């Protein structure tokens, strides 16, 4: 299930076409005094040398390539389909598009739709958020210069990715402001809600009956701690699972999830019913006091995959239920 796969993947810091409307006219990026072409953006999978300021941009990463390009004022002619959402477009992206309809590229089939991507005639391909980039970087780079992650997918911070993409797009001067605006949204929310300070939390995802909870290295935990909250000590002590930034919680460990507030995102209603009926879960003090709530899936994805667009959306969505659960 793509929806839960997205939440489960989380972030250590942070074929065929769809859409049917054809590629829109490219949006031209505002020139930046700091940008001189050609530019080369080094990356783990290879260096992208871009000869001139790109006019036709295609994004193939899970979400953040699209988010960052749009936040920088560049509308892609083609963008990866957000498989977690029925429309194929994340809800924080839709208002920024302003009615424009980039071609949706389905990157969920295991093999990227190379012919469809090539047909979009891209000047650059943004792939810093592509989980399988190592497998098809060479193929993509034959189509157009392809911007890779710097260190590893799921490791680069969204701020670093923003700066790298800004360089590739020739809008370096825009990066600092875009980053500052998103970071300010978190700071402002923390300042406006001092009651969150020092409150402990746990944030978990349940998939096929298995509970995964975020650790301190996870991007969702980072945002919540920036709001002034603290990860529950028992959760922080859990060992990391094979999913980066997440611990797998067995039946006998459910008590470790207890905190001042407990948030859980579910793959299916059956998963929710099963956990909420579990006597060990019912014994959590947060459950008995009403400080537990099922986390809205969209907000959970925005928390797990921070970006200049997703992070303000996440903060706006998470603060009200937190205040209600904590009776603030």
C-alpha cells in the first residue's frame, strides 16, 4: 500500500504517465545573480552539469523534489505522481500549482517510465528524493542532467536539498528565504503554544498489525521537538529497526509508547481497531486520559517528509489536535 509505505519509510532527517492534460508550458525561473551557468551539482550517484538555466524541469523523487522546485518558484513540466494521495498531488502542493497541471510521472512501478520522461524534453531531472536512484541514475542521466542526493537518500536534510536544487535551477538567491520561511513556521508555532514545551510524545505507524514508532533521528520527531516537545524516554531507548529512524514495537513493548501525548497513524481501519482493542494499549495513561489520537494520514506524511511546503502544512495540522489532547 503506497500510502503506508510513505509513512513507514519516513525520513532520517526529513511506467506510464498520468494526468492526461499534456505537459504545460514551462514556468521560467527568475534569474539569480548568484547563478552562473554552466553549473555542476555533485551527488552520490553522479554529478549533474547543467549548461544553461533550466526551463523544463522534471521531478522524479518521492515528494520533496517537487515541493522544493515549487517553493523556489519553478513549476515542473512533469512531476512524480504522489501515490499516497488519490489525486496524485500532495495537498500542500495543489494550492501552489494554482491550476497548472504538470504531467504526472508514475515512479511506483519499479522501473521509471523513461520514454515518458524523455518525451517531456527536460533540461534537468531532480531526483534527490528518489529511493531507487542508484538503480536507474545512469538511464535518467542519459535523458538530462540528473541531480542526485549528496550523501544518501533519506539522509540529506531538506535544507541541504533545497540549496542543491536551487543551484541546479539557477535560483540560488531564493534558497535562504525559502528555508527561513519554513523554519519560521515551526518557531512561530512553538512561540504561540508554550504549553507544548517539555511535554513528551510518541508517534507511531501501524501496518499489518505491526507497530513502528519514530526515534529521535526521524524527521517527524525533529519537527515535534522543535515545537518544544520531547520524545518519550522509553521510546528513545528502543533499538532502531531496519527502517531508518523507526523502532519496531512488539506486543510486550506497547507500554513504552506511553507519553503525555500518543499519536498513531494507521494503514487500515482494521489496524486501528486491533490496536485500540489491545488491553496493553488501553492501559496507557495517555489513552485513559484522552491524550491519545489517531494521526491524520496527510499530516503524518507531511511530518515524515519535511520540505519548504510540507513542514508549514504539518505544523498547521498537528498543533490543534496536540492542544486538544493535552487540554491546552
